[in-house]
C-alpha cells in the first residue's frame, strides 16, 4: 500500500499543517508536501483535493488539515426598515 493510499494515523491527525485557515492556491502552496497528508486525512486523493481547492473558494483547510467549508455571508440589506404604521 502506498503511503498516500492509507488513512492518516492518529499521530498524523494531531499534526499542525498550516499556521491559520487558508484556501485556494495560497493553501496549496503553503501545504507543499503536506498536501498528500491532508488529502489522506480527508479521504481524498491529492489530485482531487488540489483540483477542488483550485475551483471551490468556499473550501478551506484548517490548521490541523481538515476541510472546512465557509460560505460567504449574504450582503447586508441596503434598504432601511420602514417605521411601523399605527
């Protein structure tokens, strides 16, 4: 079994892989050779994780290497509320 084909071990799960949550190309570059470990930790191949990170801006990697999805907040309403009518 190739190392990238096996699940992450308990020791690897506690390993910090990033200084802060990151996404996209920035996360791919910061992970470097740890991308394989993060892929295993999340049950993915490195190729699939890389491709998903490149196209899905809501996919973030936590400092411990787990996938987290962050959806952008909806825009604040621009209309001021109307005062109640008596």
